[in-house]
C-alpha cells in the first residue's frame, strides 16, 4: 500500500457551510438586482445543489422550474453576466462577514502541514470564491498552503465527473492511492471515486441524507479533541476526531 502523501479538499460544505446562507443569498440578491422574479428558498436550493456549478444550476432551474420564463436569445451570455454579479456579491459577503470553518478543518490542515503532507483544493466553485474563503476564514496567506487549487472551469466536465480530480493528480504528480479526498456530497464522492481516490465524507447541512456508497468513512464533521465526531458509516477505531493517524488507520 502506498504511503499517504496528500489531502485533497472540496470547499463548499466541506471547509465551511457556504451554501445556504452565503451562495444562496448571493444568488437571490443578484436576481433582485436584475429584476428577476426568481427566488431560491432554502428547500429549493437544496434540490438545485444536485447540479454542480452556478451557471449550470441557473440553467437547470429555468429548464425544470421555470418553463414560463421567456428566455432571451442570448441566454448563455445573460447567465454568465448573472454569475459574475453573484460571484462579486458572494466575495463581498465573505469579506465583510467571514464564515466560520467547520469543526476540525483548521486543526487538520495545520496538522497536515506540520506532518509534511501536501494539500490541494478540488472544487467546482470559481477560483475567486475559493481564495476569498481561504483568506477571510482561514488566514490571509492560506491560499499558498495548497499546492494546487483546481477550481471552476479548469476542466470541461464538473463533478460528479472525475476530471477535476484527475487534473489535480496530474498537476501534483500523484497516484490516487497516495491521496485522501475530503468531501461532503454525493457528487463529490462520485467524482473522487471515479478517479480511484479514497474518500472521507463529512456531511453538511444539505447532504446528510445522500448516498455515500464507497466512502472509507462518513462523519458528521471532522471533530475536535473536545468535540468528538459521530461516525455515520465506516470504522474509525478508537479515534474520536480526524487527525493524520486516523486517516492512515482508515486507509488500511
């Protein structure tokens, strides 16, 4: 068995609970600004998250929920314009009110760096969104901790396709068995597993009822020494929070 060399982190829902009260709010503010009668409720947004990528999500919304909307001939360009506005609003939001990282994230990243493990980001969100979250919620220099930030449209097919993970592996010159992916969603594990990468799931607000078949372990969060995680599936032995030793145990 290959030795663990790298941790590959998803972002939204994994590092922080960004979806409900940040991304969704930014989308709705954009819709209001453009005088659109679109409004994504908490429940509806959960359904829309089945589609990865903001632009793709808006197109899906129109196709499935708003057949009454008179689509302009330049709909693709209009969606790009909406998405740019939404991204700006999301980043301004994180700058003014940084999100709290999920339990265990900051600690595990620090432990990984101290242990000499390599770090990567693998996500469907835009690079700007990633950098904003890292700088404002983790540390001003946090983006430099990650050897690769595979984000947005760097590959044609987004999760659940394996392309973004394959890209990260190629950029880092790593084999799948040398890594662990840390994800929160079914689309995420489908993407990582299709790239043959062992995957730890830490469920988020929107994903706790999804199918995580193939995960090496499913947790409610990464845990802290004084805040143990709950194991939803898999075997963590006697470990009560995710650290490097636990990750290596789960790989066996």
